[in-house]
C-alpha cells in the first residue's frame, strides 16, 4: 500500500496547490452555510480573475460576463481555485487559465452535469486561445445547450 508521502510525490506543485485551494473553498463554504449567495461567489471569482496574468485574465473576465448574461441560473464559485458555474451545488462548467498548470492554452470545461450529450461521443473541454466574435457565439451556444 502506498504511503501518504508516495501519493503526494505523484502530484506536481501546481496540483498540490489546487488541492489546497479546494480544501480552503470547502472550509469556507461550510462556514458560510446557507448565507452564501450569488454575489459571494461572483466576488470571489472576480477577485481570482484579477490575480491572473494576461491573457488568462481577459479570457476569464469575458467568459464570466458571458456566463452572467446567458446562464443566470448558474451560480459562480471557485472550484480548485478556478472560476466555475454551478447549478444546485454541482459544477456545470469551469474555466482553467493556462498559467494554472503551465499549459499553452486556457480551458473551458464541462462536467457530466452539462447537457451536451450528442450520440456516443462529444467533447467536454475546449482549448481557449483568444476571444473573438466567433468564439463568443460558439461558447454562448455551448452554454445555452449545457444548461437547457
């Protein structure tokens, strides 16, 4: 059986940091309890986005504005230290900046709560490199389908 140290050594520093952020999020959620509101989550998401380097910050802020406009039933919150949008406490979609895990592109991901089903195979994550009118239209359609 693997020891706690062996398991921890299998994670990168960024992954361990994300797990610590998630633990803090859960701790904060339990303290707030039923007092948590859409505004609480939105302010936390906006604060996290403000800390991001460009272009992640710009992409994340544009995505957040789109989510607030086209999916008002979803609640913003932090999830592993990144912006996420939830329905009834379950993550539907999330943004992960490229800087988080030192990848070459940001990611817009959808969980199994998203209603994107299309036969036996469909994408659940998308590389996000730039915000263009076409990008915005495609994301809007995906989000509307995911929450529809």
